[in-house]
């Protein structure tokens, strides 16, 4: 662990101990809801960067009316662009890693954890990988096409013509993310920092990927980004699980490896043999946490998602491909949730992925 | 200048020269629209950080119906939280700086510039200020309350009950941001990197601050953030101009200074004498660029905004306050646009601000 939460005198920002309190109810806001800046852990050794910043990938200009634009006259705006933030480590560089977040979340997923620890964005950078975090098209700093909403507001289009905007209720998220059981109690061995459940709830933001073309736009943008980077590992989480695989079907040479963290399934029966043959040229790692059999009252069943990915891995292997399925409890790690990148052992999970990458990417990396 | 755009062999990401082309038409997309990752400049010396990451400030739980949430069952979600990203420099630390973006933009404003140079986020960090960039409530990773839109979609509420969502057409932005004249030509001396106008257009994302309470929510969140940081300089841009001043009316002791970059006015006749007396306890710097008299066909007139700020400064000074108005052409700098933090001389402008801060903040800073 590079991080410590110990008190540092003389520093304004990181000056108070984290207030920890085991909450019986998962959905209760953190008792330190108003003290976030004070709860951030701090690195023992400085992070040294050759570059830090952001850019957009993709996007296309469209003409919109004054009503659609909602401010001044009409004209051309750019839509469908993907926001990409990055850190480039100082010193030798390994293969770039692109981190893609899941549903109702943003790139924030991979930054500081809800309880103030280091996220994968910084950790992979510290491990000498240039690391890129995106916001899915339709969310966060990538924005969305506001025109359908403004048309409805102006009664120029029927209400059903604007897309459904998704969030997830805090209690349901914590059950679906397998932090706790349906009766609202955390699993005794959960690795998720339950005292910071309120902070995870803040990370869920409106998601416009339902019934819109934004999923397809994300696949395209990730393929384009991997080309611009001249090779990258694409890491997905949850809802974004299929994006790297489908990007790899388009630009197999620039996607060096695919890591799917807790996908909602692997489309084992969807891909054609030709597609599986293409995917067999890309090293693929799939990672699932614990409690896959925990009862779910609606939507995805995680044990079914896991079995679908087992079938997918079998098909890729039958095509002489390189696919691995990791189930953390089978490695002796108990209690991992759907939010593996935020769990207490998140850096241990990151190390699993990094070790796998080291064994499956060209040794020089770049 | 710490940055160079020269070719670096052996690096994948930053491997091609920027493609520069003087475009006659402001709104034309950049010719290198698909090469963003290749156009990023690189620091000569590594950036050393004690911390990097993000957190949310504020937010409150509200109960929403399944229709309002748009995914699974209803329940509690958190709304009105503000996303805050940060970099803490290694070594001695000066007063924290919080950077707030303007209308139709996000925190991206202060990261890498449209043409791939260093933004103020990194530059202020390199100058030993812990630096915080927010997304306004209602935008970017801060998200927005999706419930009114989903209610309208389900015909549970009339179309007019959902807020107008604002963007700005590219051509109009470039005229209003004083990059060029109303006939679509860049000003001959413009400091804005016109060849990257398409990249600026990508940064404009849907803005829900019109007709919603989000402006007030931003004032509250910034006041709370300055308290959490135990003192901060609040820097606004354009639309956010009044946020730091109004935050200072609420938490005058934790707002160490206010810097307003190109506000749309200073409410000179709006504040009461008692409010001006309160604001006279906070050092205030206001910065405007060039071409304030350039014709505008709609909305704010920049010369009127400037005169209003002159009147505001006069009132603060009459109350024995410390207020300064900088007009860059009067300092011998020609051609600055509304996007001073992205202009070619953006670091020179940053130095002006830093020098002023050094002269107006307690010497130890922290």
C-alpha cells in the first residue's frame, strides 16, 4: 500500500482522520458527508508525471435550431465526442491502459475511492502505464445531445421521443453491486467500504445510454482512441463490458488486450464463429468478485452473467484464443463486490490484472 | 514555457507534430479532428504530486419514483452534489486555488487547451498551489436531477416543466468569446488557437443552469468547499462570475481571494452597501481580455460588462476594499479572447494572476 490516511499536521486539505462508522443500513448517507476533502488519503511517495490532462476523441458536427440549442441562435454543434483524461508516468512506459466505467457512473469510478483511497487511475500510472480514463458518450464531460429534450420542451416533438435517463436508487445499487443483501444489510465479509456508501451514491449520475445510440458510439470512440494511442489495453466495467470486445472486432491490431471487470454477461451465444476467431487474436481477461449467487430481485443475475462468460471463454479457447476467467473467491479473496476498483483490496485486484498483463503483452510494452 | 510540442521519438502518444492551418472560417472543424491524442504537448520537467484524485462536495438525498429514476425500482438518490478533481503539488504548498468554469463548459476548460498545451490546472499546481477544478452542479460529472425529464417523458408532467438545456452554436461561441468578428473571420491578433476551434466546440456540453436552481446550488457548494479546504482562492470564468462573490458573502473567512475572469458583469448596482462592506474584506481581482467593443448581435455586451465591473471596483474601493480590474490590452497584451485560460499566452495570464495573489495573500499561504 502506497497510501496512508494518517494525520499530517500543517496540511489544510488532508488534516483530519477519516470518520469510520459501521452502518447497519446500506443506504444511509455517510456520517462525514460534508467532510470529503478531509478524508482523502495521501501517497507516501510523490507521483511523477510526464503529462496530465484531457482531450476529446471523435464527435461530429450537426446543425441544430435555436430551440434545440436553447441559447441564442441555431447553428452547428458537435455531438457524440468522448472525453478522455490521462496521466503519463515519468520514466519508462508500458502499454497504455484505457479505463471505461459502467452504467450510471462516470470516469470518477477509477479516481479516488468513496472512502478516499487511491483508485486504479493513479495506481496503473504509478505502475508505468500511461493511463486514460473516459466518460462514456452520453454522460459526464462527454455530454449528450440535448436537442431531443429541448424539442419536447417546446412541444415540437412528443414526450416519448426523448430518451429515458437512468439513475439507480442507492439501496438497489448496493444490492445489485453485491455490497449487501436485499434486506439492506452489508455482507459480513464485504470488501466494499460500506461507511462511504453515501459517496458511491454521489458518483451515480444521469445515464443516457438507454434506448439511444450511445452504446454504439462508445464502441466507435474506443476503437478510434486505441488507434490514436497506437495500441492500448481496454478495461471495461459492468455495463461497458461489450465495448472493448466490439472495438476489438473493428481494430484488432490496436487493441492489445481486453480486461472485462464484472461484465453483465459475455454474449457467448451472440458472436459468430468468425467473430470468435477474430477475438481469439486478442488476450482477454474477465474478472468477477464474490457473492455471485446473492439473490437479485430484478434485472441481471450475476451467476448467469458468470456462466455466460465461462461459455464465452470456452469458445475463445476452442478457437485457440487466449482468454482467462478469474473468480476472486477461488483465489482465496473473500468479499469482493461489483465495485472491485473501489473495494478495500482494490490495489490487490489491480495487481492481479497487472500481473496478467505482464504475462500476456509483449515484454517491452512500447 | 515549460511545454514543447516537438516530436519525441519512441513515445506512442505524443508522436506527431500539431497540424496547424489558418482557417478562414471560425466554425470549421480542426483538420486534425481525429488526431487529438497525437497533438498533446509535453512538459520538459516532470510534474511531482503529493496527491491527485477527486471527490464530491455537498448533495442531498431525495426520494424518487421508478419513473423518475428510470432504472429498476424507485428509492433514494443523491442530487446537487459537485464534482471536484484535485492535484496537490509535492513540496511546499501555497493557498489552495479552486477553478470554476463558465456557461456551456465543464472543468475541462482548465485542463489541456484545445490545441494541446498546458492549462491552468496543471500550471497552478506546478506553482505550488493545491489546485481544485469543479464541474458545476447540473453539468459534467456533477450530473443533474433527471427526474423532471423522466416525468415529462412518462406524461406525468407537462413539457414546460423540464428545464431548458443550453448549448451554444460553434460560430456564435467564437464571436461571443471574441475570437473573431460576426462575419466569421478571426481577429488578426487573436491569441486564441483558431486552428483548434473544433476542439473548443467539443468542450461545450449541455448546460442545465438555465431556469433551474443550479446557480444557487453552485454558490452553496463553493462556500462548503472553501470551508472544507480551510481557505481557498475562488477563480470564476464568465457565467460563474458571481459565484465566488456570493460564496464570500456566506463564508467570508474561508475565501481568501476572488479572481473573476471575464464575468458577464459584476452586479455593481445589485449589492447593498452592507454586502459591499462584507466583500471589501476579500481581495478581488477581475480580468478582461481584448476586443470588448467588438459588435455582438445578441446577449451580453462585453464593454457593458466591463463598465459594470469598473463601477463595482469603485464601490469596493470606496468601502476601503481591495479590488483590482485588469484589462489585458492596457498591459500591452493584444488579442486575448474570452477564453484567456486557453489563449496562446494563457500561462502569461496565469502569471499575472499568480503575481497578484502573491501580493494579496498572507505570505506563508498556509
